[in-house]
C-alpha cells in the first residue's frame, strides 16, 4: 500500500464504483465522491477497507466549484494526488433538442462538462511538475455518444461528452511534458443504472443487436481500461480517446 491518492468522482455506483474497488485493491487511498447516494458510497468504502485498503467517501456535487474545491482539499489531507478518474456523469429522459428545457441542458453540461473541466484543473494543479507535483494520470469519461451524437435520445448529452474528448486532446498535449497523462474512455452500452434515467424500459437489452459483440459491457470491463490508463503499462499514452464499446464505435 502507498499513500498515493486516487479521486473517483461518481465513485459510489456503476463504472466509478468498479474503478474505486480496483484502485483500492491496487494500493491507492481512494477518495470516493458521490452526490446523493451516501449508502452506496459507504458500501464502496467498506468493501475497500474490508480488503485491507484505504478509502473515504466525500459528498460533493461536481456541478458546483465550491464542492469540487472541498473534494480536492479533502484528498490533499490524505496524501499526494496521483489519479483522477473524472467519471461523474448523468443522462436525462429520452428527448429531442426541441423538447428540452434550458434547465435540463444546463444541468447536463454543468455536471458532465463543467464539473469534469474544473476537476481536471484541480488535478493538474496538484500533479504537474510545473506546480511541484510528481505527475499523475487523469482518466476522463467520455461516451460513444461523443461520436454518434445520441440523436433522438439526448444530443445535449452527446455534446457534453464531445467536449470531454476535446478537453482530453488539448489538456493531454498541454501538460504532456509535466508528468501528467490525460486520456479518455468512450464506453458504449454498459450495464449500469444510468440507463434508467432515459425512461426507456430495458434500454440496455434493447441495444444488444446494435452492438457488434451482441452484448452490453460491464462496469468492470470499463474499470479494467481505467486501471491500464492509471498504470505504468500505458506510460507513453496521452491525449488518447479509447472506445470500450464492443465494436460499436
Ligand atoms: P451511474 O451508474 O448512474 O453512476 C453515476 C455516478 O455519478 C454515481 O456515483 C453518482 O452519485 C455520480 N454523480 C451523479 N451526479 C453527480 C454529481 N452532480 N456530482 C458528483 N457525482 C455525481 O452511471 P455510470 O453508467 O457508471 O456512468 C459513469 C460515467 O460513464 C458517466 O460520465 C457516464 O456519462 C459515462 N458513460 C456511461 C455509459 C453507460 O452505458 N453506462 C456509457 C458511456 C459513458 P450518486 O450515487 O450519489 O447518485
């Protein structure tokens, strides 16, 4: 075990939960961020500590800069930040753009895009050799929607993830010589609770035929890719966007 810190935003459920558990097993002290589901976050912490690891749950809404600053301050008290899994994200009900309220569009962009950008900024301030850090890895969570656009489902979601791709390319290059690697994953259809927000019953199963592998992915399969991007095995990889989508990309 090291005192290296990994922050996982949205670490209480789904892909973030799977990543937090694996990071805990790999010896990181894991800061499990959540916004509403305290019981789920505490369960992740309990699983990590029961396996001999270290973890804390920190409540915070990534749509709010003040919450992000408090989240990173909590991590600072534990040790040096080496990993940010920039994962917290939401979808909304299936809608065309001309049916969406401004409040809905703002919420999606605030959580998925603004939150991820501010979290990445705070991570760079701690990891970059320019700021006295010793390097680290930022893994952004994009989506296959960043390239197919999610027409008829949620183009604002697709756009919020397209911005994550561009952030990854630009920031990856900006800090490449400062020990910080910035990459993104583009998951396809992964079996998590996020699909419930679409309001389409059984959406995951319904999508199977459209996936070349004819099945959805698991949160663990995405977390394995996260672990690779956090590890020295990917030491020459930065500014990259990697689909984890069963061939649907
Ligand atoms: P999920 O199962 O619904 O979990 C979402 C997580 O994000 C939860 O831990 C939730 O916390 C947290 N969260 C939501 N809003 C937040 C906020 N404002 N501040 C902080 N945390 C917040 O979702 P998932 O499927 O694992 O998705 C994780 C990421 O992968 C998202 O960025 C999503 O867009 C992306 N993605 C998912 C899929 C897929 O098919 N599942 C595909 C492509 C991309 P609480 O538990 O407190 O609610």
